[in-house]
C-alpha cells in the first residue's frame, strides 16, 4: 500500500528510516571513533522521533517547517552529547532536549512580552524539571523545583504560568451538542453601569416581560456577578441549561428593546 507523502523542510516523511537499538549503538560507537557519516545517519534515523514530539506543540499559527528545524537542533545537541555509558536509551535522553529547544523557540516568539528575569526563571525551572525527570524517572512537584532553584513556590508558578500561550475569551470550553459555552461566559463584569434614566426604564420594562427563572439568572449573572457554573449548582441543573436560558432571556430583551 502506498504511503502518503508529506514534505517538511524538504524531507519526505514517508521515507524516513527508523533505526533499531543495535544500529543506534553501532552508529554511536562509529561516531565517537571519528566517523562523520555515522552522525548523519543518526540524525536521519531519528527524524521520526522529532516529528512525534512536534505533534504536541503544533498549532495553527505555527509553521511546521520552522518547528521541525528547531526540533532537529535539539536532536543534534542530544546526539553530540550522548554517551553509551549513560546506560539509558537514546530516546529517553533525547526527548527532553528536543522539547526544550521547541519550548524556547515558542516562548521567544510569543506575542505577549514577558520580563527577562521571569523568562530566565521559567527556563531554569523547565531545565531542572527535565533533569530531575531524567534522573529520578518521575516529574518533580512545584515545591521540589522551588527548593532546588532556591526560590518560592509562588515564583516558580508565576514564571511557568507566564510562559503559557494566551487564549481568546471567545475560546469554546464546553458544548453538549447545543449552545456552546465560551470562556467569556465565565468572566463576571462588576463595572458595567449605565446612568441614562430612559434606558434604565426601558430595560426595567423589558425585564418585567421575562419569566421568573430568566430574571433570577440574569440578576445572579450580571448584578451579583456569579458564574454560570455557580448558578447551575445552586439551581441543580447543568451549566449548558443556564447558558441556554441566559441566551434566550437576552434575545428576548433585545427583541423588546428594539
């Protein structure tokens, strides 16, 4: 059966060779004995590992060719620094290095400006985390990272959070097949005021036309400032139902106020 051809940075991914453990060991011995061709074979034989790692990083706004090249830089660093005496599989040693290179690239090209000191702490925390995983085989806690870095847990959390990708307030966070609930639906607004008396009177009349449940939900959402989840828990119904009732009430208000 023919394999689908996908080219990334001029590389046909359908034809990438995968090396066995024995072939890897043999090539590392040759490379460390001064054979430059062995290094090239190691690179070409691990490109699929790079691609598998990139799957968790690829986003619509990122160029896969760029990410692939950055991942290959991490692969080269891993190959040049790996030693068979480590007693671990090359993939175990290599994966954190490739991930680190890609993470650094994505953070350095982030649209949100982060202070250099905060960024440096985040890099140190991630590097330390990878080293501890490699050494102990388990992911360290925030407290353990903070102790090694000699900073507070708050500083570690703040640094790592600052490196997260921004998301839109219109990001869908839940859907039960009906109305979608967006992030903005979970954000309360305590500052919206309107001092126009005529508008207030018109809105009051429009609100009087709503059902008691619709009035209650709008009051809890936009006057008291509760989230849809809080109201749903109070009424014993789903958040999706709250969202539908809220939307229907707002549509009725719009229709009445036209």
